[in-house]
C-alpha cells in the first residue's frame, strides 16, 4: 500500500513506487516515509503548480541541521532515483548528483544521550502512567528489553512469539541488516518477560507467528507508535524539551546506553577489552568493531575507570631508561 501523496508530484510519486516494485524493489515504509516527507515539503512550498525541483531538493535535504550525514545521503539517494524516473517523461528534469551531498561539516552528528541507571529505573517506574493495564505492561517490558539487550528499535517491534525462548533465555532476531542472530539475556529480564507473556497469551492472536509485543487488540506494536510514546515519557520526566524543541534523548539512545554500560561493567571487572569487544560487536549484530564503536561514548565514569587502569598498568612501576 502506497502512502497518500497530495502534492503537485503526487501522481508521479505513486507511479514511481509502483515502477520500482515491478523491478523487485521493496520500497517499504522507510523509503515511503522519505518520499512522503518530500511530497509534503513540496506541497508547502508551491502554489499548486509543479515547481522546479532543483532548488526544492536542496532545501528539503537541509531542512534540519541536526540529522546524521548518512540519513541525509539516504534521502538524496531516494530522491535522485525519483528524478531519474521523471527524466523519462521530462527530458530536462534536474537529477541531483550524489557528489553534491552534504559534507560532515554541513550536517551535525547526533550526540547520543547515555541514560544513567537511575534514569532507566525512572523510565520503567513511570512507563505505566502513560497507558493503563496491559498497554502499560507492554510499554515497560519493551523498555526493559531495549535497555537490557541493546537490540535495535525495529528489531524489537518485529519480534514474534516464536522468537522468545524463556527456557534458554534468548531472543531470535531474524534477518536484521541481512543477518539473523540469537540474543541471550539475563535471568532478571527473563522474569519480567515471563510476567508479560502470561498476560500476552490472553490476547488473540497468540499463534507462534503473532507479534510478541502487541496492543490490546493483538496487533503489532509499531515502531513509530512506540517511539512517539517513549518521547512523551521523556518529556514527562523532564529529560526532553517541549514539542518543537530539537535535541534530547531518543529511543535509539537505549542502544547506545546498553553498549556504554556494558563497556563500563567490563572496565569495573577488569576484563581484557581487546578480547571481549568482538563479542559485544557480534551480540549487537555488527560485522566489525567500527559499527560497535559508533555506540560507545566516553562518559566521565568510563573515562575515569580507563584512566585508573592505565595508571595501574604503566605508572605504578619504576621506569628505567
């Protein structure tokens, strides 16, 4: 199902998606959201006529200065494909060059917010105040899963009942970033999941292929819905500014927090990080350490522990020149 485009290029956008799908491209919700954003932007900057795209594409790509460069480049790549499609009908249609994309200086990188353990506990305690009954239990359980396992937001909402094995204490994350992996978890999370599952199995559908995290009607708890409610919770706790104000924690920061807290715990235990970091990388679903490095932040506590370990190893013995 295609999104409801309403701007001057609405018909072209619908036909573009249909064309791509006939060629085997999925063009799922993520790409559709990009095109819907572009459609609304063009509609808001035109007087009903089909405006020239060159100037509008540049404005649309730079509509926010706080997006990651990779996000902007994904927008540029998608809209470039649309322009190539239009050129079949409009020979002089502008097609942006990927080399014209933003530089690292033009797009600010989000600075991840690392929740403290106290803040995570506050999130769990107050999660039940947003929605009563089963919806509150679902919301609390999802926050606990995201914090305790570090899985991606979309991975959590795509989980099915068959993917949870309480006996083995594992989640099966299927075909995420072109790979499937097992995610073990602690006994404390298993107890929370068991309480949730007792309530979840009272809903229908509850077949093995039914969503693990569901609303009272049994339908899947969509990623956007959960993200919006999580954002409301952050505002209620004063961790995020009012509507319209940029910055502040995001749902994906629970994944950043998991990685940083794991590294902090290993520093406290004195483990060999060179040996353990590849384990963390595989656990989080990365092919190499560079992917995991993106989620590690140097908090004051972590830097202090690292400095003390460095001191213990190199400075507490007599150096002979």
